[in-house]
C-alpha cells in the first residue's frame, strides 16, 4: 500500500495525497499549481523535478480549498500553513551503536516538552538529561508532539500526526534530543493518539470522508480502520516515529476508544510491523497501551520483538487505589475504590488489575477487565501521578497538595521497589507542587465552548474555588505548569535523595530478577499493613512488607494508614 507524505527521489520529490472524495487535486508549489494524477484507489501523485528539502507546498482540492499534507513532516507556520519537505536522513546520528535497553530496566518519567523547561523546547530538554540519569530514570516519555493548533497544548489535539509541532523546535532538534538521550543510556518514548483528531485543522473529511465511520467516541466520529489507507496512515505514523526519530517506544493513548479496528485489529498489525522493524534493526522497541477496558490478552512483556501484542498497560487501577487511600476522595471513578482502597491496591500488587471482570459501579455495573494474574508483573506500568490524573482535576493540583509527605514517601517506596514498571511525572522525583492544569490555545467559538464545557464538568469546583479555577485558554495556566528547576537542590533535595536511593536499590536488587518474576499474592491485615510477594525462578521470591514505624497519625480520612516505612526482602530458595 502507498504511504502518506512526500518522498525525496534522485531527481526531486514525489508528492501524494489520498483524496478519494475529490474530483481534482493540484500541488501548490513554488507559486504554481501542478495537476496531480489519480489512480483507482483515490491516490493523487505528482513527481516534481529539482525540488529539495526545505520546499514548502500545499494541496488544492477541487480548485478551491487549500490544505496541508496530512502526511506532512513539518509545519513551520502551524497547522493551516504550508507543509515543508524534510530530509530525515540528513541528520548525523552520534549514538550510532544504540540498540535500546531491555524492558526489565525501564523506569519512566513522563514529561511535557513545553513545561519541562523554562524555554519549552527540545534543545532545552537536553540540559536536563543528566539529572534523569543521576536520579536513576532510564526512559524519558514525551507527551504527544503531533502538530496542534496554536502555541500551547497538552498534545492530544493533534491533527497532523507525522509533523512534530514547530513550537518546540525543528525536526532535527527533536532528533538531537533523542540522540543526546541515547548517548547517556536513556530510552525515549512518545505518546501517540490514534483514537481521534483534534477539533481544529483536520481537513480529511472534506476530501476523504470514508476516513471516519458512523461510530462515536468522546471526541467525535470514530476513525475507520476497516479501510486499508486509514490503517496505513496510523501504522505508517508509528513506524515513522520509530524509524526517522529513533524513538525506543510508543505509548498508545486510550485504545479502548478505537471502535473500528477491522477484521485483523489495527492494534495487532501495528505491533507486528513494529516488531519487524525491531528485528530488522536489532533494536529493543517497546509498545505500551492506555486501555480502560483492562484487556489482559493484549499484553506480553516477554516476547521480543513484539508479534502483535504490547509490552504493558498503564495501570489506572493501581493509581486510583492509592489516590483513594491517600486522599479519601470518592468522586467519579474513585467511587470504585474508595470503600476498600487497600484491598484494591493489594489485588493490583498481587495480580495486576484490580478489576478483572468484576462489575464497575462507576460504569453502571458493567463488567470491566480480564483475569491478569498469569501475566508477569512487567506487563503493568504503575504510577501515583500522571498528566491525566493531575490535569483532569479542577485545579490541576498534584498529590503533594492533597496528602501527607510521610504517606507519599511510603507509596513511593512500594511503587519504585515493586517488580512492575514504575513511572513518575515530571518533578515528582523531588516532590514538585507545580500544578499541571489543562491548557490549550484555541480561539473564537471553539475557545468559548471549551470554557463552557470545563465549567460544566467542574460545577462544584467553580462554586467552591471561583476565580482560582484555571482558565484553560489563559497563558497563565500554561505558565503555572512550568517545572521549577531550583527545587531539586532546595526544598526538594530530601525527596530526591530518597528516590535516588530507591532507584539505586531497584537497579541492584530487583532488575537482575525481573525477567523471571511472576505474581505471588498480596494482602492487607486488620491493621492496614501490607504484605506482598512475587515468585522468582528456582523457587526464590521477593517480598514486600510495610511496618508501622511512625506513630503520629496521618489524616483521619486515611483510616488505618499504610505504614510509613516499607521494606523489600529477597528470600532465596528454601525460605
């Protein structure tokens, strides 16, 4: 099947557009309109002699509508501007021998490029990579980069999936960031969104209406992966990030919201193609999911390269149980955990998901999930915070503003020394209190609709906090989310030292055993003390126990709080 986007040739470049709903397409290049030739599948092509990287172009549909290339590799003037021809092969990679790291060594830090540094750029992030290495982080995960409208966005409103947004720098700046990370032994992951397009700047329906189906998602009509060209668009995009930028892995956003995957599920084909790339290049490539449906059968952290499945899933159950235990909150999806938070936590530690087919009260009693205890613990990415769980709160406030430091530190000990894959959110390693509110840069009626929707979603919060609730369209909301890099050597030094010790212990004591680790069991006793163990090869095991060593009571709403100190014990065979 033909891929999306332009292709440099020996004599110039070939431009192509899938526009089955168009009667006529022209390439707008160097001030002239070039008629494009159509084939039986609706592909329009034109070979332009003498064209080099840096050329800018558009497509004109039916003599009227001018649109960017949906396969554009760069949009220097934002989503409505011309697309730029990019030569990814021109970048001189320095980490030529980099092949990645095995999944067992993964410790993730989720970041947003625009708020990770004061400058908010790819190049500025390079200066913070040594901090990650010194802390014990092994993998940097970037929130989505696909070109979005305006100057600021979480990234989930991308409409040109192949083009890294120009607000953070040029494509070679992104390549340099990844190259520098690899030189330091750091993997780099990217969050990608294949369940919807953003609400502004998507022209596909005007010339390829069958790109979308009649099914509905929370963000509009579903993407129709029953059609070969549509599958090619998504799978080709995943391969482009992995090939052209050498990302070590991808995290697929909200795959439960991809209803039309085709007879051979698009997710299966994407994994299989990424596995072929890994095999051909000798690289470790890791694909992970966000999936509210808790489908255990999609996961396989052991097979390398992948053959249709995914290394791991973000384990929301683990987060929700901890959050309910630490804060006492019971609204929304926390209502599924609040009455027995520690029991849900024990189940997540002992067999993966907390919901493995049981009815979810929050979802109207609908059964949720599949049995997961036969999977290795490495199939679950556990976390106490991420962009969603912070940013989808009315104030965008972090756990540090909601729970006692002693309780958070106990939770961190268990997170970082359990045999699952741990993930932190930018600044969490030193206890940052910087909020991460939802922010975007739309205008006119769309901006008004977002403000109205946000106010409706958090009616109670607006009544309680009034003007303190951040305006998602305000630049101040974006600026407030910037990480304060004076904190790691100041008020955050003690927390950072703890995280460094924990990750050093993880590297020495856990990582060598993780490939063969399997679930054992976990339970909480009447004093709310947690005990868990996991099975290793040859009959030995790893055990976690919490101890009540701090007598000062935490907030009453924590009930019989988890012990403030936790210990990791490795029992050799026979114990």
